[in-house]
């Protein structure tokens, strides 16, 4: 049995600092273990007691009759370190350290945490500052939290891993009230050792777990987390994550636009997307989504039938579904005929959607017939049954009617409880029909099911390693490259640039223009000034007759606004007809990402971007690059929107791959890089980099 399995399913537990007073925090772990039927050995440790809850109490860890699998350490931060060392010395598999007072309180706490790590040696630690864990499947409660003060935990197929102990207690109480069954609950908190990724990886192999829910504050080891999440995706175990911190300011933009467009929360979006994790947008979705996924039913499309006995509620649900991209088509002819055959008088409207079954709350046979007709219909992929006020008097009547039809189809069946009736919702959920009290929760649940059904069996990012290793990466100077140098760097990796000439005088500019066309772009060329247009350092549509005067005027304008007199200029060909794209890189604690978006001077205004994290080695695959292009809201502009010529998407894909290979090749030495704009020309004509930024460190950082 591996160490985490011994932690999750211990055969023996030592409770260090146990109290005989069950009203105290230190008295709860022994009481909880006995109350919920732990089948293994429990060893209370306290030098001031000889017996606790009918069990022998041991004065020291060294005096225990056998080596426990797990030690729950209830001592304060200063004393916990010694207990951890003593547990490690006797060969205990894992310790759960509940004490606070570590990194969360500053430098002194960080010192204690470092000492705790050293004391543990090879022994694993959960915490510190954790409420512990609950293995509901096997009736094992390893915690002292008052949030667990209940007689029965609803057992199910959802496992929760939270970096906040308090939130875990909140989720447990909410799940219990809604009839949502859980399998495992783990609070990782400070994660001095064991972290989210460790438990994701373990839960992939846990037969009782069908869905994994995460409450995330931060991811400490991106590659480890990614590997565990991909393993879960490949095993068909969906992960739903709620990540706090969305309101935090994005990463500071140093020089390029990319930093402003790729805040830290966007990086988490990219990480979750690339690992198949479904991100909950609201806290309540952290239960709504797993509750629907735990049914194991597959949603194959976005067409939903709504059965309602109250028109207003039907409209609410239909509207929420529409906002989330679902369709609510009317019944097909055959299904409409089946529904009309159920008609009794003129009380029901059974040939439209929402399908009004007004008397269904009082006549379960009518409801059963309508459900049966809808589930057998090829028009619908899922069904939402609205439970109205008529069910309040006899909730089992409607609940039983819905549940009796579940075997007719494997299509998802959800319930929306229109009145405030949590008892009816819990009754349905416990019976396998996820019930919700908000219309938006119904659509969120279906979004989760559709995401799970469309997830790829393998989400591995295939690195592309270029065969040409002849480029001398160390030949490029440290610091900010000027635009011409940056574009030469990009060109060395296969990204074409616009035609241009470097000049120093008005006469040279005038002589250079004819080779580039009738009109050209004039720019200052400086490694000190990279945002040129903001200080008058860019002029477009310049003719040969005007270029000399324009260069002189630009020199003065730039000097007036920046205090720098430009000495060098670029005369650049005018590119017309292409779509302007921004292609950049962003680095933060999660790793390095490639950013793609609609570019030009309005890049930050439009905010139409998408991110992908680089794999541990190499660049992005062509498939990933293509997904990025299609993910843009303005993708239709590249795909021939309203008669526009189609753009050279394949050339853009190759440019994204090449740019990502460049970023991977330079590693930590490349501090910033961006092409804006990258003109994507008509199909077959390629792409051209019209401006660029690159900032290099002195040497690579290993």
C-alpha cells in the first residue's frame, strides 16, 4: 500500500494531544473516529490521561503498541515539530498537522514550516493549518473540525480537494442539505508536502470517485498538477475547479502589450483548458456541476426539452439555457403526436417547448407519459423537469414519477425546483436526478455534462522539436532589441518580416522608398523607445515626395515628447488587406504561455485573446496552434467573414508554432517577445511581421 493510500485508508491512527473532553477541539478526532465506525486501531496520546473514550491512552509516541499509519497532531505550532519528528522516527506513514502559525503568518511562521519539513524526513505531511480529511466511503474521519459535527455523511461519487479547510466544511454542509453524496474530502491548506496534484493523482485510481472537485487558491507545481489532471482526463474522471482571485490585477506589463492581456487569472484559464478541467464561474457551481457529472449520464448535444407546470419557471429556464448556448426546439411531429395523445381537456400545451403539463403535479401518469415521449424523441438530448408548487403537498408523488422513467434512457434528466423546497430537491438528487433551485444552475450543470462528453480521451500536448539546431542563441545581445533586430530574430525561426530598410538621413529615406512601393511606413528605430506610435514615432502612407519632411518632423516630435533624438529610422513596405494579429509570450509562476489575439493599436481595447501554456519541453503543436486561432471571437474575420477573402490560416499556425519554439529554445533568457502586428494575408500569401519586441537577459537561468 502506497503512503497516500495509508493516509486515506489507515489501519491505525494515533491522535497526538487527544483530550477526554469531547467538547474541545482536541477531543473530537477520537470521538469522530469511534462515532463513524472506524474499523482500525485508535491510539490516543496524552501524558495526562490513562483512558479516553474507553481506549487506553499512551503517554508518549514512543510508547505506542505499534507504528500507526497516520498521526493526527493536535499540538500548537511550536510543539508540533517535535511530535512530527517522533512519528517519523518510528516509521509512521503520514502526519496530519492541524496547527496554524506557519507561512500564513509571515517570516517566523515560514521558519517553523521549514523546521516542520526537516522534522518529517521521509514521512508525508498533510497541512499544516488543515482541518484534515474525511474518507466517507470507508467511514474514516481524520479531523477535529466542528464542521463535521453530524451523525451521517451522505455518501456518493464526488471527491472534494480544497486548499481551504473552512470552505471544505461549507461544501460538506451544503452537499448534505442538497442530498449530494461525497466520497472523499481533503483539506490540503499550506501544502508543506502533499498538495492538490498528489490527491488528484490518487483519486484517479479510487473506485468510489467518479468526479473530482477542487477549491483552488494557487497551484504550486504546474507540471505535477498538469500531469495529474491529464491523467484524470484520460481516465474519464472529470475535474471541476473553482479558482479564487479572479479580481486580482493582471500581470504588470513591462514593455509589451502581452503582459496587460495575460493576467494571472488568464493563465489559470489556459492551464485548466489544456488539462480538461472545467472551471466553475460561481461558488455554487462547485457542487452543481459535479452533481450532474456524478450521474454518469452523457449529453450528446445541446437540444433540451423543458417539461413545466408553471409557465414563468419554464421561461426562466429556457432563457438561462439560451444564454449558455443551448437550444429548446419544439417537439418533432411524432413526439408532438405522443404528447397530444396525453392531452386531457384544454389544460396542457404539449406541442411546444417549454412543454406545459399543467396537471402533472396532480397526475403522475401524465408526467410519466410526457417524460417517456421526450426521452424517446430524437429531437432532444436532455430533459429538465420543472417541479412547481403543486408538488409541495405530495413531493414523493412527482419525485417517484420522475425517477420511475430514468431507466427508459441514458439522456440527462435534471430538475428545477420552482418553489423554495429544499426537501424536494434533496429527495430527487438522492434518487439520481440532480435538482437545482436556480435556472442558471440547470444550464451550468448541462454545460459541465456537454464539456465532459466532448473532452478528448487524450489531452497530451505534443511538443515539436525543430531539427535545425544551428542557430547560435547566445549571439543575440542582452537587453531590449530594436525592432529590426527583433524581427531578424523572429525570421531566424521562420517567421517572415515585411520588407524594410534602415536609414539615418532624409536623403537615404527618400532613396529607399521606391523599392518598397509608392507609399511606405516610416518609423524611428530605437531599443530605448519601443512604443513608438505614442510619441509620434510612426507615420503611415508616406509618399516619396513627403518622406524627407516627414522624417525631419518626426525627429522633432519624438525629441519633444521623449527627450530622445532618434538617429536611425525604418522605411517599411505598406501592407494592406491582411488581418492584424498579436503574437506574444507571457511568463509567471504557472509557467510560460503563448498569447494570440487580434492585434494592432487596439489590441488592449479589443481584449480578444487566447493563451496556451508551453509544455515542459519544446513548443506548441500545430493542433494546439490551430485551436488557438479558432478560439478567437474574431476568427470569422480570418475565415472569410461576409465575403472577405480567406486568410492564410495555415501560415499563421506555422508562425505560432515557430514563435513558441523560439520561446522554448531561449528558455528563461527570453524575458519578453511580441509581434504586433503580424499581418495574416490572403490564403497562399503567408504572414508578415510588421513590428516586434524582444528582451533578452544576459544569460540563461538554469
